[in-house]
C-alpha cells in the first residue's frame, strides 16, 4: 500500500505498533527515554538483595511501555567479598517472530563480572525496533553497584524526556518590565527576579528605528558591570541601550536619544 490514513476509521484492524511507534519516535525522538510521569521509575534497594522499581512510563525507540502503581521487585545476587561488580536493571523488549511477532517488555537484571579493579557495566542487547529488525532490545535504566557484599545506591542511566511545554517555557521570552527612556545618567528600576534566567533581552522601541534587540548575559556575580547594545552604523549613540546589573531584582539603564521605551525580557530558565 502506497498511502494509508493511520488515524482514521477503515472498517478493519489496520493500526499496528509500528505505526504508533513511528509517530512517537518522530515527535519525541528515536532514542530511549523515561517520561516525566508518576514516579519516573525510581529505584530503591528495599533489602540487600531486592531492588524496587516504582511506577513510570518509558519510550523505547517509539514503543511506549509503563509500570503501574504496584511497581516491580527484582532480585540482585549477592556480591563477592573483596570484589566489585556492576549489575544493570534494563527494560527488555522482545518480538516473538515464531508467534506472529507478538511483542512484550519486562524488567531484567543483567549481572556484571566481579573484579578487584574497576567494574565495567555488562553488555546490553541492542536492536533496531523502528526498522523492524529487533527481536530483542534492552533499555538501560539503573546501575546497581556492589562493593564486596555491600550494595550501593542505584545510579540512574536514563534521560527524562522534558515535556514540550517546559521545553518551550525554557526558551520563550518572558516580559519582565517596560521602562521609560532614561538618557544621560543611568536610571534605576526594579525587575522580577532575573536569577531565574540565563539571558536578558532588551527590546528598544525607537522613533526612527522600530526595534533594537540587545542580548545581555546575566552575570549575577558582577554587580556594577555594564552591558552595551551592538550599535548600528550612523548615529550610533542615538540608538544606544545599556544595562547595569545591580542585584537580582534591580538594574540601572540608559538609552540613546532615539529610543522612546525599553522592554526587558528574560530568556532561558536557569
């Protein structure tokens, strides 16, 4: 079939996991992630030999899988006195080619190799699910370090996928203040806490030059430091915009003769 309406009623079963997985992978990325939901698959050692993985959702090359509120308990084999070992907790995807390509996922512990030196992580089985070429793929979730018979704190090995709204909020400009012109000497103005941002942007509104966008990095450790706009050719001082950092909630500023007002934006949530 050359073309298909995937999210549409056809009268027959026609949407499969490959369709759904391709959509998720295109939106979220082709890699492997944990979603910012529930307990985000938090792992704790409830006993010396038992790891508990709490609720959460994962994406494995577009395949969505989850652990419900009950969580999953896994057994960690005893360590060896005088030796170190790394075990891995993974989400193991399987496709049963002998049974109609039935797919499944389960948590599994991969035991590492004990050593008196620096332990290495055991190998995971990797496969290309999106291309339909994987009968097995293992998504690393947690490293369980063992030092002798002592089990250490689980170490996270996955990335949490940032929700789209949070990603947008982290880069979208936020208007902090609109200031009247101050020429000659610097005027002082209060602004919302700029420590939440990595950059300030100055949008100057002028009589002959409609806008002037000035990036200013937020150096909170440098009180009294001044930042100047990139001046256009011609009557440079007429389009000048300057900011002086005073504190996280206060700045001083001065503008050129052609600037009639100035908007201060914060960008890049710190």
